[in-house]
């Protein structure tokens, strides 16, 4: 049980790092969009990816809570 919790915790850290990187990319694209650059397609893709990562983070948190 402890091994599973450890694996889930490590996976959660990876997901948090991905989320941080995605949020930074989204901010960069938002700045470009304000400058009237053509980034709408990229921005939509990043937003979808951010939602997927956030959902994965929530699943991992629930799994860790149940395992603990």
C-alpha cells in the first residue's frame, strides 16, 4: 500500500510540473494574443491540455487520499 502511495506521489509531482509549464505557456500565448499575433489555435490547444492535466491531478489526489 505504501509503495502505491509513493508511486502516486511521484506521478503527482510530475503532473504538477507539467501544469506549471502549461500555465507559463498559456500566459506567453495570452501576451502574444494581446499583441494581435495569430496564436488563437495554439492558445486553444494549450487550454485543453491544461484542463486535462488538472483533471489528472485531481484523479491522483483522490487516489492518494484513498490509499492513505
